[in-house]
C-alpha cells in the first residue's frame, strides 16, 4: 500500500512550490522542539489566565459586582486580541523577508516580557488603576507575539521537505495540549496544596513564574536551529502574483476553517473551568482535572491524527470532527447541567479533546497549503490572528454574556455550533477543489 492515499495526495495545494530534500531525523526533532516551545509557553500563559480569571477579576478589576468584574477580566483578554493581526502583519513580514527563525526569536522575546509583567505586577489595592493597565499591556504584548508565532512556526514545520507534512504541523497543536495539561496540573495542585487566601495573595502568580523558567531554554534552542531551505527560497523570490481579491479569499477561507477549532479551544480550555465553578458550583480541582485530561489527549492525539491525515486524507477527517461537534455539543451541555459531577465533566472534556485532536491533526498543513511560500508566514499569521480574535479571544466574554443575558447555562453550546457550521462550509469549499484558485 502506498504511504498516502490518492485523496491525500490530491490535497497538496497547486500553489505549493517544489519541496526541498527532507531533513535528517535529528534536525527534524530539534526543529519540532524549537517551533513548539514558544507556542507552548504562550498557551500556558493564556490557559493560566483563564483558569485564574475569577481570582484576577477580584485583584485587578474590582467593581463590587463579581459578574461585572469577571466580564471586565474577559473583555481585557479579548481586547488584547485586536492586536494579534498587527503582530501577524509585522512579524509575518519579518518572517517572510528575513526568515522564519529570526521571527521566532523576536516572538518568544516578547512573550517573555508579557509573562514577566503578569508574574510581578502589584494588584489594584497596591497601585490602583496602574494594575489593570499593566495587565492590559501584558496581554497586548502576548497578543502581538502570538500573531507572529503561529505563522512562522507552522511554516517552518511544513517546509522541511518531509512527506508527513500534516504530522509535522500537528506538533503546533500538540504543544497547545501540553501547555493546557501543565497549566491545569498547576491549577489543580495549587488548589490542593494552598488555601483560597494563599492563592489570592500569591499562589495565582506561580504558573506565570513557571512559564518564565521555560523561556531561556526556548530562546537557546531557537538560536541553534537552521533556517529551512524553503524559507530561504521564499526570501530570495518574493513574487506572489495573486490579486488582492484572491489574497482576501485565502484569508477568509482560512479563518472559516479555523473557527470551530479556535472557539472549541477557548470554550473548553479557558471558559469551562469558570463555567464549572460559577454555574455548576463544582470545586476548582474538578475543573482543572478535566482540563488536564483534555490537554493530555490533544498533546498525544494531534500528532497521531496528523499521521492518519497524511495517509488517508486531510479534509475528510476534518469534516468528520466538525459534524460530530455539531451533533454532540448541545447534548453535552445538557448532560453536565443535569448531572453536575466530576465524572460527567470528565467525560465531556475527554470527548472534546478527542474531537479537537482529530481536527488539529490536519489543520496546520491545510492552512499552510493555502498560501505560497513568499507570503506564507503573513497569510497564516493574519488568518490565525483574525480567526483567534473573532472566534476565540472574545469567546469567554461572549458565552459569559450569553449565560447572563438568557439565564440559560446551555447557551454556550449555541456559539460553538455556529462556529462548527462555518468551519464545515469552509472545509467543504477547500475540499471541493475551489482550493485550486487559492
């Protein structure tokens, strides 16, 4: 049997240029680690912020009303996402013109600064309005960094010359799962070992401090990787004759493909711990444990599904995941609300992790194939940043508002179902050979 089925072979974009010779196994491993560690650090910070949103809302955004404070906390999180497209444009241009490796170094350096601010900044009680402003500045720095990180790292992973391009790109999402797992374990252990007063006083800062310990390792590894041949070719030839309308079409299709994965990530990993605490009145340890399981499934499952996608076809697997999301998400929320227990929450988070892993196995290489090498970092970065802003950054705010407005704790499922429908349409457009015009 061939290594890839005909359907998988057909899913190589006509815009893709000739591939370089494959890298050695050792260089490939270094590249995976270097490309993934920055993404893992950023997601560790994002997930930690979501896990401790209730605590942060009281310390930095006190309003006298817990719901309003939580809304302001999530709004600050979402507002920073408006800067992601700017980071994608600036760092994307740098990655396409100068190189993927230099862009990754700049991105990780900005992540370090943003995480440092979150780690050491005094609370509102100590410095007043400067505290929430400082948190906003930190979130903006992290958003600018994330805007350039995804495009540079994913381009680097898919331009190695490996025939297992979906497998290579899937490590970006595996690193997200690893970050979620580490952040959830940190939250679980802190709630197990510390009192609520200790967590409020200083314990919530520990996950951010831990993230800072990873940064020097990431910077060292990134300085010692080589630029891939395809990236050098893209810098030498910056021609992309596509019209403005075609470029916009590429971005819109990519954003639509991203919508369900982005909304699911932010809903299940960032919002669900808050949902479990505020709506279901479950202990924080339950929410953290369930999120840890989801992260572990994504960490292991995304590369495995990437291998299957390379062998059996990428968009076919993505359609299966999206249809199953549409069919099961509403029932999952009804179930956990009717039976709010640790086992029900765990079962739903496991199912969500499986669906996400299936989709993420193909997502990176599909996005990469939409854009030619000369504009790949910018194209993926802008699509990912806009998609994260529209469908991700404001997800916790939107679903918190929906629950408060409707009084229906099932309403977050409507949001994810809408995003799943958008992704199903865009994946179908891509699969039905309209991608040949991209």
